C-alpha cells in the first residue's frame, strides 16, 4: 500500500484527498493521510448558520463556467443543491465621486458592448467615455516571440481604454475582486484571455461584443430545460460553500484527516518522505502533496530545494477580512434589489466592496431580515487589519451607512479574517510557477497545489489538488479513467 501525505486541508487539499480515495476505490493500492494546522477543515471556506442566517466568511460562490466544482458535485451527489444567484434582482452599484451609479448594461469586465447605456451613464465623464471609445481605433500591441508580451492590468487598461476606465471600472471590478494592485497584477497570470482578445479582435470593445453575441447564440441554441435551475454567472450551494467542503471530507474519509496538526518539517529519504508535526509525531509517506499557501509551502520546501523555496518566496500575499451584518428588513432603510456595491480605490473609502448577500443568494436570511457583507483590507489598506474585530465591524457599518445609506442597528456582526490569504499574481508570476513545477517534476513523490499558482478561484483550486494527485499516481504508473477529457464533461 502506497501512502500520500497531504499537507493542508483547504479546498485543494481536500480535492486531492478525494481523488486519492477514488483511486483506491478503483482498485489501486493507495491511501492518504491529511494534516491541517487549523482546528477545522476548509481553509478560507467557512459557513456559519446563525438564527436562520447562512453566512459565508470567505468565498461565497464559484464561477459557473468553470466545470471542476460541478463535476465534483455530481460525483458527491450534491449537484442538485447548487444555488444560482437571483438574477431577477441583479444590479451592481459603483461609487463614483461620492454617488452611486448602476453598472451600465452591456459592460463586460471593463468594456462597453451596448451604446446607449454607456452613453447615458453618469459613471464616467464625457472625456472618459470618448477615451474609452478610442479602443476601437487603437492598434493591437505588436507580438514579439511566442505570444503577446505580458503587462500589468494598469498598463493594459490605460493603454487601451484610458485612466478613467481603470480608476472607475477596471480597478474595482477586476483588481478589487482579486484584492490585488492593478499596477502590479500580471495580465498573463490573471486574465490571459484579454491579451489573446486584443490580438484576435484588435481591441476590447470588439472582443467583448463578439463574446456577448456568442453567449446569446449559445443560450438560443441551448435553452434551459423546463424546470431546470437557471444558469447564472456565479453559483453557490443552498447551505453555503462549506457544504461542498463537508461533502468532500465525508466522501474522502475524515478518519484519515487530522486537524490542529501543523507540519513543521519535510524530509526526503531514500525510501520516500518523512513529515514531522508540531507535536513531535512523524508520518512516513511514499509521496507528499503540499497544499498550503505558498508562504507556508516555502518554509517546508526550504530544506528540500532552495530554488523551489526561492520561487515560492517570490509570490506575494495580502490580508483581508469580511464582515457580515444582519438587520431587520424594516429597519435597514435601503432598496435591497441589488447584488452590491464596488468602491474604487480613488474614492478613498475603507470599504472595498459590499454584497447584499440575502438578495444575491435566496435563503441567506430568514423572512423579514437581511444580510449584508463588507470587504476590507487588500494591498492598499493592510493597516486596517491591525484593528480589533469590534472595530472592523464598526468601520464596515459606518461605511455602509455612508455609501449605501444603511439605517438601523445590526442584529449581530460576524468578522472573518484572512491573514496573508490572497496571493498576488504580480509580474513574473508565471515564470515563478513554471520554475516551481519544473523542479517538482524532477523530484519523485512531490507535488505542490493550491490557489497561489494557476488560479485563485475554487474550481482552479480543485483542479490544482487533482493535478497534484495525477502527478504522483502517474509516477507509479496509475492512470484513472476519469482523467480523460470525456469524463470531465459533467456540466
């Protein structure tokens, strides 16, 4: 029996564990042992149920177009528990010059694809609108070498659409969602599609207009089945995102998992690997998958391989927090027919964004009550993370009052902190990841997984954990039928 030790019980580590379990069920002599330093599994995915409220402290959804979680949900038998957004109430505000503006209809990422909503919005000045429109005239950037040259999000948007587009739209929509600094974000690592779109269509407006037409054609060609849940841009689970975590842990086998156990040392031996835990106990293994944040992986990898550790150390992280506040609907005093508000950096607010959780997700609050969630921190406001939980709740409440006009007193507040929780895909990120993967490929029985490398979204993390298992099993001559492309088409 060959044993794989998985370090880290977040979504990537659990996805790895579940795949090892499936490999064993397919008749292969493999097993896993998973260790997680925190007292609970799930990493940044945590859901609390309080007095009928469903509160996600970290990610509250995943991108519908990415199939990994749909596929896992089908395997687990929880696909029918997936929850689409309530798009009948879909509306996004953007704060601009102290006033709330609707995100214009037809805007895709940061490019307008419909003329009239863009022309009549007060979100941009007329000079800003004209500058954005010149994207239709600006030539594509020349390609040198094997493909488009990488650049920062800031450089790309300002070059094609202008500074006002960056400040008022791209930064809050893209940089804010990734909790990243547009001046440092690698476009090739975060949104390679934009570089490709420029080369294919000559610009963003033409590219996104073509994308919108394609989506409309696909919806017409493949209309929803009668009685089926609507397919929305984002998807969650009815009981919150931890429902996925619990289902994966149960299916993989909780008896093979230890929480409150931190891996302190990783040693390669002639026969495999030895993992030493913080209580002095050791785990012997034929292979190790390190599924932690890159800054934690760097400490474990330093004695194993300096080059890998140096590349891991080059991946930056920022800290953030979410604050969920519950209110009586009769007292909150705002129109709840919206998904939320984005606060651009140029507005100089402590609040990065806020979600009207009980609007966006049906069933998140009991009848007659509402749930709001604010986001603070990010690379431009790390100082706020030094505040106490009580103070963070006060700051978010004050911001919601000033930005949205929220009234009434909250029934309760829940604060969730994510210290160094968001990897920053800065320029050179793909080179660092390539170096990490190349070095790991040369070391039998070693793989690294997680959101620090090739995608921060939950589907990306699932795929990362599964790829790590495939790497290890492949070295042992084990190939699972599910690894074929046909087996991945679940949704």
